[in-house]
C-alpha cells in the first residue's frame, strides 16, 4: 500500500495545481492496481482554526461520492483511492497508524519532514511543486525519490541541494467537454487573479480589448476588495474544475511576476488547443510552444501587441492553437509508468 499524507485537503478538495497533481498521481497509481490511501487535513495548514469539513462534505455530496463522517473526520473513496480528512492536530497520529500497513510514503509541502518521521523508516517520495520555501522542503527531508514538475525546478534543486530529482510533469485528465469556441468566439481566461500572478497585466489587456469577454477565476483566495475590474471581466469564485471554461476559451493568460514552477493551467488549456500568453519566469517557457507567446512580465506593451495579433488574426491564432496542442501532447505521460521507471514500489508489479 502507498500512503499519501500531507497537511492539505485530500482529493477532490482541490485548491490549486499542487493539490490537483497530488490527487491525480494517487489516482493513476490506483488505476494501475496499487492500493492507495490518502490522508489529508480538514483545515488550512496555515490556519488550523479554519473549518473545512462542512465544505468538503458538501463538495463530496455534489460529486455523488458517498462519505462517512466520524466526529471531526471523514472517509470516502475517490477514483479508487481511499481518502481520509482529519484535523491538523490528529494528522501525525493517523499517519503513524496507517504507516504500519504501508510499503511507501508519499508526502509534500508543509511539515513534510515531520510527516516522514511519523511514518518511521518507510521509503519516501516527495513532489517539489514549487521553488518556494514550502515547495523546496521536498528536497530536504531525505526522501528516496524527489519528483519535480519542470526542468526549471530540477535545475534549482540541483543547484541548491546537489540532488538529481526526477521529472514528473503534472498529471492530466482527458477533457470532459469538447471545445466549443474558436478564434472568433469565446473568452480570454485568467486564473488566480492576484498581484503575483500578474493581475495588473491581465486587467490592462481587458481594458485594451473592451469588446472581448474576459473571465477571471479565483483559486488561492478571493480577489482583494480594492481591485476594480473592467466591465468586460466576469469574476468567478473557485471552481472544482475549469474544463468547461477551457472548452470555450480563445486565449489563456499566465503573466506571473513570480517564478511559477509549472502552471498546470497551461497544460490543461493546451489539451483544448487554447494558446497561452505566458511570462518568461520559472518553468512557464517550457510549456509554451511558440516563443512569440513568452513575454517579459513587466513589458505591458508586448502583451498588448501579441494579444492583439492572436485575437484579431485567425491564421496566427490557428498556428498557435495547433502548436500548443502538440506541445502538451508531447509532455503528457502516465504518472504510473514514470514512477515504475524509477523503481517506485509496487508500480512495476502492477502494469496497466
């Protein structure tokens, strides 16, 4: 049995890319025939007082997932993965109990070192989802396998820690909605409208294209009250999936001013043939097929010019769409197969 454990929500209580990727790795292993248990928390790892159990059980109910609430915890099965969500103060105790039946541990993010110690001497894997202090904890806990989502993170970990991490691109699910839009239809999509994600650039583009619909989607937390959005911007709260939005999108904006490791929204949108305009920072350039769509995050004029070309020239858009779909297809791989190649326990014995 593989034990996944961390201080964030278990699937499908997704918040951002790290949560989605962790859940899809677990699901890929379960689909390959591996027994998987996923232990997560019902509260925010940065605020243990925040109650998330009602929100999670409501989400499970909407998804039609049967669940059993036991006081302050809940258990259920999601895509073949046995999931438990417990209070933060109970998590390490639950990890110690589950570890007795486990063959390996998978842990990442906040407090992953303590989680590893609680699991005893189990061989451990960890996924460095970012180059933030929390993300880089995965390279500091003595894990046997350290996985990274991009060459950018791989290089950073090599430079800082001298560790050769394994490349594991963010797992993807096949689109559930067929693409309805095209060059002349649909909206421009911007996910996580925060300053570090480039909300100033995205807002400037919305002002520059007043007749084009824009959709901004919150993920980490709600947009600041003082932010004024153009009238052609529709703001949506956090959603369980963006699949239906990709299906009707003309363009995805990723103008991050921070070193994003590997924004999975670029890959998800690319599965629908949606081109991305992204910044030059972090692992973003690795994911974008056309170098003309990789721009300096502070060069607003360049973003305005290139967005004008993509939104007004059908041939330019079509070329970018086909190239982005091909790029994502080349990057897409089965997580279970990747793990088997590096000797992760049980996977090689349960081929799909």
